[in-house]
């Protein structure tokens, strides 16, 4: 990572490049991983609305999975999921990694 | 054409704010807020200004709302005093570090406790390291003049730092003085249109304010603040000169009052400078070579100019209207001592702490200081170099 000098960066900590949070991968922060089950999902999109990191991936208005490069594992998606059994289940990363 | 008015310091501040007519003013409406904001609220109610006036539940919120408005690209102001400034503390630093050119009149009053509402400088001296420019005013005229200049100083692209215009509680804030004010059109032209560097409301060019800034860049942003402060003296001087061309009242960072050939020099800030000038004139009439160095800009502090101004002095008295507990004397004293270090100066310097909690400072007190200084030339700084004026020992 090439770090810039104080003369080369915008003042006041302002970020001039809007939406660049996408380049900052926060997936490694995760302890619990949301696992999405397509067969249980009723496409209500509550998870997509509630996710604070925009990590629910959709295509043509339908959920297709989770962006694991940015999902921090907060579990809101699973909490909000209205179906039983839930279409998103939180699993410990250490249990699903291998 | 100047308008000659009789106003208290608070009303002079409100008059400047009416003419500046900021886009947003956010303020806590009850004590320790002063009549300055009361008067400005009347201007809002009477439709004299277009400012969006936001009344909030605390000074912490007042500064937060002002910061939000300034980040949105508004010319934003607030005002406070004493414990109100203390409650703003966290956001005072944030305003400076986000480089938001907020202008804030601060009416200097003692910090509790015990509870006291009268003048001293402990409120603004406490945040002298917050990254704000600080201009201290000698009277109501300077309150008005400093506020109009502060807008131009804060918004200068090389500076972009918030400015506190301070004035002594009750002594200036509640005392009526005659002053000259600009016509509205002249004042509007002087402050000009504000073109913010960034605006959160500009959807064409969206930016983020206030992101996390850790080990990798926080230090660089602090260095940038140093640079803004380093650029400020030239801008303060230029604005003061241009203001002088407009009004006949030029301003500098320091005012050297009869110091050129002075053997004994007193250094002070705020309303006490007026008292000291009177004593200097009286003692000059008696043939005594005395002078006053008035510090208008305490931040940025001009150490080279201060040292240059004190070159001929044979004894120096530094007046501090606040205490820096546990430190060698008051905050002004420490700056003066630091400025003179390495300036090939072994002049004796005595620190006089005075006026805490509104304790009166009279011409007799100032004369006593000069009389004490008279005994010092040729000797080193005395052991008892931290003294208290007007205190019952």
C-alpha cells in the first residue's frame, strides 16, 4: 500500500471519491457467516433492506447470495428473515471454513 | 459611510452577526448563553436576517448542528460562554479538524466551580490547543470588527479553520460603548459570498465527512491543521489591513502601545488592555518609559514578533486572566517565556494572575505592576515570579 504524504491528501479527512467503501474489504471481521438457502427464501428482501453493509447480493430484484468480502457477520439478515426454518442461518466461521 | 451606534458588546456582536447573516445559526437558548444570541434571535423574529435559526438542547448539540451545517456547505455560526464552551468541547475539536470555517463569538466567563458567571479567560484558554484561531477583543468596537474580519480569515482557502472571537464577560458584554459600524451593503460586500470547498448537499460531487482515520492518516491530517495555522498570520494581517482601508481601523496580530522605547512592558489580552493603556499614558506623562503589548491573536501565537517587540524591554509583566494549575504560571506567561527562549534575552519576567471570577482590575493595580517591574531591571527573574493581583493574602 503506497501511503500519501500530508500534502497529497484532501484536508479535514474528507473522502472525495464517493462510494469507495467497496474497495475496503471488511469480510475478515466476521465471526458468524450467513448461509443463504435459496429453497427456503420467499424473496421478501427484508435482509436486503436491513443489511447495514449492502452485502446482500441481488439480481433483477431477487436475492442471489451474500457478498462475503464485505459482510461483517452481524446477523441482522438472519434475525429479520420471516420464514421458518430461516432462509439465512448464521454459522461459526470456524465450523464452515474447511 | 459609518453608522455611529451605542451598543453593549453583546449587541455589537449581534449587529455583526445580523450583517454577516449566516446561512445557519445553531444555539442553546438559555444560560450560559448570553444576550448576544437573545438579540440575534430578535433579528430572526423580526425578519432582519435570512439565517436558519436552530435552537438546540445543549451546547454540545449547538456545535454539532453548526458542524453539520458547515459540512453541508453553509456559512454557520454559534455563540457561547464559560461552561457552555466546556460542554461543546468534543465538537470544538471536530470543527477544527474537519477544517470548517465556523465563526463563534465567545463571551469570556469563569468556569465553575464554585459557580461563578463573571469574567475570566479560563474558558477559551482551556481550548487554546483545539485548532481554533482565537482573537481577543479590547472593547465593543473590536467585537464588531473582529467578527467581520473573522469570516474572511476562517474562509480563506489557505486557512479553513474556525475562529473564536472572544470578549470579556460583563466588562465588555454588558457595557454600552460608542462604536462605528458599516452600512449593511458595505458589510455584506466585505464578507462576500461563501463558496465552500466541499458541500454534503452537492450531489454532483458527493464527498464523505468524518470517516475513521487511524494510524495510517490521522497524523497527516493533524499536520495539515498545523499548515492552516501557519498560513493564518499572513491572512489575519492582510484582512486586518484591508479592513483598515475600508474603515480606517487597521488590525494586526499584536498591538504595540508605546512599546518602542519602553523599559517596562506589560502584556495583556482583552479589556484589560484598555485599562493598561490609560495607565501607560499617565505614567508616560510622568516621564516613565512604560508600554503595553496587546495580544489580539493568541492563536496563532506569533513568537518571533513577540520576541522582537520585547527586545528593548528591561522588565516584563505578563497578565493572565486564567490559571494553568500545576504549570509555571498562566498560559500567556508560558507562551511569552517560550517566545523569549533563544532570543538572547535575560530580561526579568513576572507573571501576574488577576481578575478571576470577575475580580476587578483597576488602574491602581496596573500602576502597582509597573512599580514592581521598576525594581527589576538588571536583576534576574525573581523567585516569586508568579504573583496575584487583587487577591486577599
